[in-house]
């Protein structure tokens, strides 16, 4: 066979293989989407469905335990199903008054660890309690699970900085017209925060670990002053301009104080002997307007009162 024809046959074979691979990928993606829609017909069904399955599983219902195991296995072995779950965990960015860009929400309880929290809720992680009963100062008692925390405990991505002087996707841009973000330290921040959460053995302790861990891996006021020297924040303040930098740091630090109030209160609830924070954490600076008194009604969405607070800055 002439070399030219051999080359043509080889190309045809390669094209056929590529087409078959694309077809297989499309089928796998459709299979994952179909399975996800069977489990969660609507987006809002996601957390109620998982929480109900977990509740049944920890009661010893065999079919629920098997369902949890099946979902976990599919998540761990099927990248398309993993993406379907991630899409249901995350929320769309929204633009708040005064912001130059849309603001997303950073799940303090990582999206990629959703199955870990499902297993914890289902009673499938040895040494970990699925539920915490929390009695607030107003005497209202609330039950918290790990999936509750992933669903509810989120902070605006625009407010999450790293100690490298950059931040989470949505926080700092290198230029006003930039579509990209300054992300140095983001992966390390997520990993360190999750390590603190994973070491907790109850949802309440996990909640305290999430806030305290977040504070420990993000810059305090003194550190912000040293490392925030470049980029533009969510309100287009130029960090290379001393006046605008001071305004931006005040904004970030007030948000930090708000988060710290949660860490302190949940620390007291999780352990009556909890002491004040280590010296590396900045002291309170705005007790009059930053202090947030916890009540049972504050649990539904931590970021809702937080966002209301941000609009005043």
C-alpha cells in the first residue's frame, strides 16, 4: 500500500477513535445529569433530599444507607456527577449596591467535601457525631448537622483575603477592567480551613472551627496594612493609592470583626471554657456596630445578616 494511502487510513482511524471518545464522554455526561435529576428534580431539592437520606441512614434504614453509599461512590468515581453536585452546592454571583462585580458565596465547608459531610450526617464516620443541639441565649434550641453548615455558613467571596495579599475568586483584581482575579494563596486557605473543620467531632465544634480557622488563615488588620498594596477591590478601590487603600482595609477589617463575633459566640457555645483568641488575631475595634448577638433565628443563613451589614460599609 502506498505511503499516502497508509497515512490516510491512519488519519481516518484516529478520527473514528476521537468520535467514539466524544460519544462516550457525551453519554457519560448525560448519564450523570440524568442520575442527578432523578435524585434532585429541582435545584432546591438538593439539600432537603440529602439531609433526609442522611437522617434515615443514621436511624438504621438499610435502603437509605445504601443510597448514601451509592451517591458517595458515584461522586468519587464520576467527574461528571461530581460537577452536577458542585453546581447544586454553589450559588450564582449577585451584585450588591456599591459593588463593581457580582459577589458569590464562599462555602466555609468545602464543595469538594460534600460527600464527607453527607457521610458524617449519615453516621458513617466513626468518632463523629451527626447532630448538635444548640441552645442560644434566647433559650431557643436548634439542631445542626454537617450539611446544614455547608448550606448555610458562607461568606461573600469579595471579602475573603489571603495572607499573600491576594484573595478568593471575586476579591481582588489586578486592574479595574480585568476579568481575572488575584488568587495567590486561595488553595492553601481552603486546605487549611478544611483541615481545622475535619478535625472537629461535632457540627457545633465544626462551626467554631470553620470561623476560627478562617480567621487564622486570613490577614488581620496589621497584616492587611503590610500586604495589601496592589489590585482593586469589589468597589474598585485602588490599593496602590494610600487613601483608597485605607478605605478598603477599613472595609475588610470591619467584615473580619463581624466574622470574629461568630467565632467567639460559637466557641462559647461549643465549649464553656473557650478562651479569647491568640495574639495573631486582631483585637475588636468596632464593638458598637460589629457585635452580633446570636439567637436561634440567626442560624438559617449566616451570610444574610452579614451581607446586610456589608451594605453599611
